[in-house]
């Protein structure tokens, strides 16, 4: 018997992307698993503890960027918590420096501006 994939729902803002209805999603949209918070245990090295703290900070940051008042507790992040690729700059998921989702509370104009932003050219050194 083949194992079925779990249904994936986007937890970003008021997005209603759902893997049960692929015909409603723009082409090439996919779901990115939400970063899990790190767990610190007694027998960990200092480096491992720092890595766990970084994972927790990343999870908190993504939670904040989702912009939902009912999604404030780290315990709400499970293996089935996802964000769809539409909420990253360019709509293609986390890439390079744009590895975080956009802030859900942006107005459409602010969102467009963030997607079209370009890095300044480096200054020429003498």
C-alpha cells in the first residue's frame, strides 16, 4: 500500500494555499517546511547549544513574519507546519539572501516594492 502525503496548508498570514487543491495554486508553487526550534540538552557541546539557539531564533523570526496573532507559541510548530513558496521574494521559495518569507502585514504596494528591490552596486575603491 502506497503512503499518502499529508495535506499541506500554508500558515502565512491569510493565505489559503492547500495541497488538496493544486489546480488553485500557481504553477510551480511548492510548500516549504517551517524551521523547527532547537532543543538544548545537558550533554551538548557549546557549539551544539549555539546551533540550537540559532534554530529557535529562526523559527521565532518566521513565526513573526507570518503575521498571525493565533500563531505565537513555538509549540504550535509541528512537522506539518508549512509556508508556500509564493511568500518569498520572487515567489520561488527561499533563495540566497532572501531565505526568509516576506512580512505578512505588508501592503500590496510594499510587497511589490520588496520584490523589485535591487542591491546597490559596490562602491569603487581607490
